[in-house]
């Protein structure tokens, strides 16, 4: 299975990099078996899948060839370098695969689609998710899983509902996910803060907050933090889980980009939780597409009933759930995830190379992020960051200023811009990074 996926991923990577051009002949089945050190049957299966996905075509007595590039450029403005958007690249969305799953879902679950269904989520999908999440060391029964209309809906429910510890405040990192911060402020909910930088958080200060801060839950992104792009170390994750148990504080772990990173040593905080104090949240938006609006929440037993009480009947669309269930079961999700991960890893690598090339004077401070879609460039305090962002926009280069990711009354802000590679094309990255450094340098001399 691994070798089969390797062949698919390698051919997709070579096509994206231009190493395999439209009309180019592929190695024969026998040659490919030698190249990938696998059986002829494995290559035959991989080629059949690529042919099914209209990536290659076969000519009798001749061989296999690459098809014309069918990517849709309707969503791409060739003149814009987009380092701001957090949405997936429109041109890597698996249109045909997911359309097949939607059609199959209508046939398979037609009777379920005419009902409101279980507010906890489609039973078949929750059972599928239980197996899927186990690959990330998140071991949960289907009954512990709630399917929500995106992670944001789950976060809003958790922020509003009471917790068994009887406390009231939500502890958030600064900076953090802006939509959740805006919701907390708009609702006037009690909020406490703790600083997070590229180096992590102060664990002694975290313990102090847990002990003395009336904290009901701590919202964190342990992996691929938005906006910093960094991830907690194993030691930090273990400590957070231990402190949560010691002080009876619940951790709300937003693992929105779980599938965009290297799995080695990359378990979530949930994997180290022995006391049932971690609520695990997963999104499928960054792998498939935001409009799917599906997320999953793994709920500890003490809070499950209250969550469903506050969540009510605000379940996710049944057709989307049914399609995702089929997409996961038939292996399409794993194939697409591998493709996305490899493409984004390549883009992050290009970005880091560009920083090394153009940041010789050390004007920017950049975290050594190697996976995911985000990183950040910290700029000197003397630079007017808003002016830099505006000037870059005039040059058709979009970035997000760091101020967006803080609570409005938080004063100890770091001055940075968030950089996303999800919509930035590989051939644009060097040009974009060079322009960012030029404008920061111009800002220093202003």
C-alpha cells in the first residue's frame, strides 16, 4: 500500500514540478517496477488509478503518457503573489474524486438525506472517523465524536458552555486564530491570555495561569500554529497535558492542520492525555476545501452531554457528511492528503531557501518551519508594518499583518507578518520574499 501511494505521489510531484510534461511517455510497467523496487502488479494498479483520475492515458502496444494539464486557472491571477490566503490552492482540489463521492453518497445514503439525522453526526461517518483519527494517535470511540459544521462552530459551543470545573475564563495564546478571538470579544466572554512566540510559551507562567486564573479551558494549536506556523515540542505537549490534569483545566486542542505535517514524533497533546482533559478538534477544510464545512470534536465524557445540549441541532449537512464518509473509506482522502502534503512541503522549502538567499543582513526573523502552510516574518520595531503591507499590496503581493491575530486590548504584540504558502505558486515565492525584504528595508530607512 505504501509503495502504491509512493508511485502516485511521485508522479503527481513530477507533474507539478514540470519534470513530466503533457504528452511525455512514462516508463513501462516493467521499468517502473524496477525504478520503484516493487511488483509489476503494484505499478499496474498505480497506473490504473492515474488513468482513472485522467492524469495519464494509455495507447495499446505503445504505453502510458501524461495527459494535457487540466488545471483550472480561473481562480488564479497570475499578477498576484498571495501570501495572505489560508484557503487551499484551488488548483489541487480533487474535483472528479469528490464529485464521485457526492454521487455515491446520494445512492448509498438516500434515505438518511431526507431526515435531519443524528445531531452528533452521521453514525457511519463517526465510525469511520474513529478509525481515521487513530492514525494520529487519537483513540476514541464513535460515541465520543461529534461532527460539526467546521471547527469554528465547535469552538463557539465550547466557549459558551459551562465546564465541570465550574470556572469561567477561556485562556488563549497571543497571537491566535482571529475568528475565535473576534467571537470571544463580540460575546463579551471572560478571556485570559498567555504569550506565544516562535520559541513556544512560558510553561511556568502557564502553570500559574492554570492554578490562579479561573481557567475553564485553554485554547491552543499545538501543531502548525496560526499565525506563527510553529509546533510544540513533545516535552511541551506532555507538560501541558500534565498541568491540565493537575489543575483540572480542559485543553481545547485545535489540530486544524493535522494532515499537513510529517507524522514522525508529531502526536497531538491528546496522545499524552491520561485524565480526559483534552478536547480534540480536527478540520477537513485545509485538505479538501473550506466550503465542505466539516469538523470533528472528540469529547471527554464529563463534558459530552453539556456540549450536545449547547450545540443543539446545529449539525453539519448530511450530504457533506455522507460524501466525506465515502471519500475516507475508499482511500481517496489518503491519496489527496499525500499530494497536498508533498506540494506544501516543497513550497515551504522554497520559501526557506528564499529567506536564506535574500535575508543576508538578518533584517527579518523567520522561524524554521518545514511543514504546514504558515510561517511568520518578524520585523524590526522601527518599521511601520501597516505601511509595508500597503506597499506590498501596491506591488500585487498580499501578506497579513500580525495585528489581526491579537485581542484588541492586548498590548505586548510582536511585530510580524503572517506568510501562507497555500496559494503562492512555487515559481512566485522567490520574487515575493525578495519584495517583502525590500519593502521592510525601505521601511527601516523611512
